[in-house]
C-alpha cells in the first residue's frame, strides 16, 4: 500500500472522489495519466453496451443539460439517456448543469476522436450550431449581452474543436469583440 501521506493526498485530489480512478491510481501511482486511461477504459467496460455511445457522446459538451445531450447524441428525446448519464458517478452536478469528471472526459474524448475523426468533427459542429442558435435567441442583436456570453464561449470552443481555419478566424473575431465590449 501507499504510506506516504502527501502521495495519498495528491491521489485523492486528482481522483476528485471517483473511486475507480482512485483505485487505478493506487495501482499505478499519483501521476494520473495512465490511471485516467485505465479508469476511462474501466468506465466504458462497466457501462452496458447499449449505453456506451451515450457515455462517449456525452463527453463532448463541457457542461450538460437536456438540450445539449439531445444535440450530442443526435436524439430528439434524450430523457432516458440524460437521466442515466447524470446519474453516473463520473458526472457531477454544478451550478450551470452537470459536468464529467475532467480526467474521464478527456479519455472518452480521445477515444471518440481515435474511433471516428469525422464523428468527432460532426458532433462538435452540431454543438457549435446549437450554442450559436441559443445565443442568438437570448441576444438577437448580437451585442454580446452578458447572458449570451457563456453560450458564445461554448460555440467558439466547439467551433475550434472542428479544426477548420474559418473556426479559428471566428474565434479571433469573438475574442476581439468580447475584449472591446464593456
């Protein structure tokens, strides 16, 4: 067992209370990388086959709610999938919705990109469009209203994840506009 109290404290901090990650770290040490990969694989092995796509696709958005899960999964009625997802131990409630444990999310996103770069790009593009639409609903004039800013930030994040040069240009314009806004 690990007897160094500072190593134990670091493992608890990095695992953020996720038991499967903590177990992986006690086997491999407090570095986190290999443990996260192992925990990401363990998470998927523990998920019923029919829900693995939900677990991986749910990792695309940085913050979850029913609308975003519907887009990420390309479901018109995501209720059962959403309820299952937010009940998983690697998903935690936060003020703006729910978030994946960061290390697990990272590993699931790497897996998604490795399995299908096209699906990766398409999902990020759909999420960017979702956030753009949501932002224009709350800020129809495009004046960078306070309430629209988080939606626009998510739009830019997903847009940039597609890897297109036009997305990078839009991100630069967004940053300049945000900086110029009082």
